[in-house]
C-alpha cells in the first residue's frame, strides 16, 4: 500500500515535467506532524531523497532548511523536510516561548523514523539530514537501530558534547540564576515518576521565564552520553558526511569533535568544512552545502 501511494505521487510529479512542492501530513504518537516534499523535474524511485530535520525549537520552513532543499532540487535530489512536533499537533513556525514545554530530546527518534518510512515509499535511495540539534537527533535515530535504515546521513553543524556542556555552564550568566537547583528538582521528579510536573524556570534553551515539565528540563540539561554526536556516529555502520562552518559561533568545535573519527573510519565518516559560513549557511553557502551533499550521494550510490 505504501508503494502504491508513493507510485501515485511519483507519477503525478513525473507527468508534470517540472519541479514540484507538496505539503504532507503524518500521524506520529497521535499527533499530526507536517512536512514539505520537494522533487526535481524528473522524479523516479531511483531519485535520491533527503529527509531533513531542523534544529532547536525551529521548523521545516526555516532559511537553512529551505535553502539547502531548494539547492538540492536544482541538483536532481528530492527532499522531505519535516517539523518536529515538540508535543504539539500540526506545529508550524518557531516554538512559541510563551507556550508550555512538554517534550524530550528522544521524541524526535520516532518522528524521524516515521518520515524516513514515508520517504522509502517514494525513493529507494533515502538519506537522513540534520542541522544543529537536529544533527544530534538524527545520530540518535541511527544509533538506536540495529540495521542502517537509510543509505547514508548528513550532519550539518551538529551539536557536540562540548556545546551541550557550554550550554549548561552558561546558564547562570544567561538567566541570572544557577542551573543546578532546577536540574536537581527536575531529575528527582523524573526519578520519582513525576516527570510531568510543571516547573517555572528562569530560562529554557532560548526562552526566558519558561514553564516546562520536569522531564523536559532534565532531558535538555542533564548530561547524557547521547549528547556526544561523534560517539553516536562511531556506533553506526553507514556512510556519514559531517559539514562544519569555519565561522560557526553556535557550535564552533564541530571539526575538532569529528576529526579523530573521520581520520580513523576508513572513509566511512567524511568531515568537510565550508569556509566563511556561519551556523546557518545562508545564501550561497546553502549552494556549497548542496554541492557537498550531491557529491556524497554520488559516492554512496
């Protein structure tokens, strides 16, 4: 049934003779999640398709995701960019900091997996892509499965263990109060089976004076092995391309974090840097990203 649906979509695109864009919906854990499917003028089951996951509190229509997706389309590569629900139904745009936060980092694994499954109904050659914290979540998804679910993965300026540690260390400077008392309350609540309890905190990620559940706060601020994206990538067996930006002030240590792994992986993990780009790869830097991805896909096929 999945292939019949995919075939119907592909036939519609193939008959059009030009690039197409379609909004898709998918129910995951009783929530409707949204995505944009972009296909090149010639779309067949052999056309590579990249499933794209955005960064922290962001969405499928943010500049870096759209820019790379459109550049891939020009290179004959389809993309499926989805918005993580973050506990909400039909979420669109940036997460509203005034809203309550009730989700955990690991929720993304099921959503990425669901969209990858949907993508496999459209293409035999599916790749996973993640930007910033989305890069870490893609790595978590890949490391959680025994068999490689995709042909390869691209991590664009992925969050590193050091970046997560720096986030914790800067909490007091950013929000005026130390992190530790709030984190202790959150972890104790989770351990007691009360992770759904609400907490008023001076800050959460990018949001000041936030209301979050204990499980949400602990998920993002407690140190855990899954925050080491390079270590996760070391556990998977499929080809991975890591792209770093030389002027990235958000995750400045991507190249350092992955250098050893790239050097010892026998070519399975490739590390490339894009000169003068910042964390969001705006304008022509999206073209550079697409060039690297297209070459990576060519090598993988």
